[in-house]
C-alpha cells in the first residue's frame, strides 16, 4: 500500500513537472489539495535524500583522455559504474 502511494505521487509529480504550471495552479487544475501535494513533495524529497550515496573522489595518475566510463542501471534501480583506463 505504501509503495503504491509513493508510485502514484511520483507519477503526479512527473506530470506536474511536464505541465509547467505553478504548484497551486496544478493542484487546482487536478482537484488536489495543495497541502497534500506539499506533504508528498516533502516526503518524497526527504526519501530521495536518504537514498543518496556519496562517491569519494580518488586521485589517479591516469590522464583524463585515457579514461572510459560505463554507467548502467538495471530494472531494480541498481547502478553499476565501470571505469577503465585505455
């Protein structure tokens, strides 16, 4: 149930961003309470910040021209980063 609500509100916010309306105008046009919209905006924003993982910067002797980066994400949201020196 909780994941379902998260998914619904993520879809609402994706639609809102496409609309180019103000938050209040979007809520009015879509019959949403602005207070509920703001609650979920804050809740999802906080959740996204909690999932942030900082990747430390490591100095290397390899020249930037000789680097290859492969970044991929699978359907479960798992991210794989591969860095190879040529």
